[in-house]
C-alpha cells in the first residue's frame, strides 16, 4: 500500500511559501494516481501545544486552512482532509508512545530546540509542546503512512517517528509501518524567502504573500520587495543570488510566461544575464514577477470563491472525512492494543489465562 499523510498547523492562512514547499507537490501527488489513500490533516491539537491560550485563533484558522487546501486543487473525492482533534485514537497512540521516548531525546530534537527559543519557552516548556514530536509520530503511524511529504524543517520529526516505530516493533512485535519523508524537489522549492529577503516566508515576520491576497495586495507587496541593495541605478550591474525577486522567479517562472509576458527574453537565464550586466531595472523584473504570480494565484482565488460560496458543503465534507480518518486510526489502535497485550476483552484469551492461573493454584 502507498499511503500519504501530511498536515499543517492552523495558526494562520497559508502563503506562497507553503505553496512552493508543500501544497503544490501535494496536489501533484494526489493527481498522480500512485497512492491508495491520501490523508491531509489540519493539526489543530498540535497548534494548541503552543497556543493553549488562543483557542479562538485556532478555530478560525481551521476553516481558512481547509479553504486554502481546497483552493490549490485538493479534491474531496480523492483526499481525506480531516481535523486532528476529531480523531481521539491519535491521543491514545501518543500516550503509549511516550513510554518509548526519553525527555532528553525530545530536548535534542533540533526543530523543537529552535522553536523553544523562538517562543521564549527556555525556562518553562509546556509538556504538551515538548511532546509534540511524539504526537506527530502518532499522526503518521495511525494511518500506516508510507510517504510523508514535508519541508526540511520536519526531518527531525520524521527521524523521531522512525525511532519510535523501530522501538515499538522491537518491543511489541512488528506492528507499525515505517514512514519515509518526501522532501520538495527543487532548490527554490526547499524554501521561499520572505518579501524582505529573510530566509523564510513566515507569518510572524510579516513578509508573506497569502494565497488569499487580492491582486492589489500582491502588486503592492511585490513592488516593495527586497532586491539587490547595491543595484541603485538601472545601469548598475546587479546581483541575482540572494535577490528574492529572482528566487521567486526561479520557483514560478516558466518558458510560457516569457512568451506571454516578456517575449524580449528567451528564458530566465537571459533575464538574469541582463540584470548582472546592468541596464535592467528592478521595476521591470517586478512587473514580470507580478504577472507570473498572478498566473498561479488567480486560479487559486477562483477555486477559493467556489468553495467559499459552498461553506455548508465544505463543513459536511470535513465532518465526514474526519469520521473516515477516525475509523482508519481506530483500526491501528486495535492492532497496537493487541501488540501491547492490553486488548483484554478481545477474543477469550484474557479469561483463559486467568482460568489457567487459578485452576493451577487450586490443584
Ligand atoms: N508539524 C507540522 C507543521 O508544523 C504539522 C504536522 C502535524 C504534520 N502532524 C504532522 C506534518 C504529521 C506531517 C505529518 O507543519
């Protein structure tokens, strides 16, 4: 079986960084027909591990993230888009797995380490937050996922998950499926920089283009983008490396975009050459980028409008698919309970064992 599981924390609307790093690939994988089951999880319970005091924010963004996923082309006929907290089996698995992981191992997880610093949790880490890599292993294994498409920041989570699977199977017998991470293909796809040139597009840095931004906003944001600070006059030679406008073009521009919007250049290499030589102004490159981005964003907006006008249908779908996900995870929990020998009321063996012990004693 080829089974995909991946997910997003609903802490904000999804942006172009998510699109390049995961959403675009997600839809390609969905449409490849190579997978037997595809689960996309809205990780509200994980989002609460560092937003315990903000349940309203998470609730609001569950719907936003659902609409974002549908608007990039996620197909309710092919993919199970579900809400994490609606699958209680995940909590149960997580509880059993916590016995197989040490506190020191969690504290060594590089992603958790960075996040603890970012959130100022150094002196007092919520248990739930420290625990989230284990909870994520529960998410993955509950669905027997073989493939987990994620960004490189999630690799430490997949490593910990692999350790848990290995340990569980060694202690209780072959039960859990070993997952594999699937990373974004391209260099630019690994991580889209922020509008300000910062390494990452991120809501907290306020340097994002959101999938639901209207055209005027995209325009304004691109026009304000970071380029080469030494490229002051059009005649000056410019640098392409580390220039966010060109990194975005790397991620989005196609041959067809040049034919339609900038026929004076054959391709991106020709445009970069001109920029490096001097004589090519930032505004011209930015105008091209706006056209390129709009070409991607307009179909996304159109699909979003479609689903926004059918909200009752969206909610019914989320509820039904959360049920589907719950049934699948429940099967795994039954397997896990049997492996751990805590399936007392299944079959008659619990009674049998008791009877054997007590009849032996009486003799
Ligand atoms: N930690 C992931 C993120 O921040 C979200 C997530 C939760 C996830 N559970 C998962 C991703 C399981 C992949 C598999 O984006």
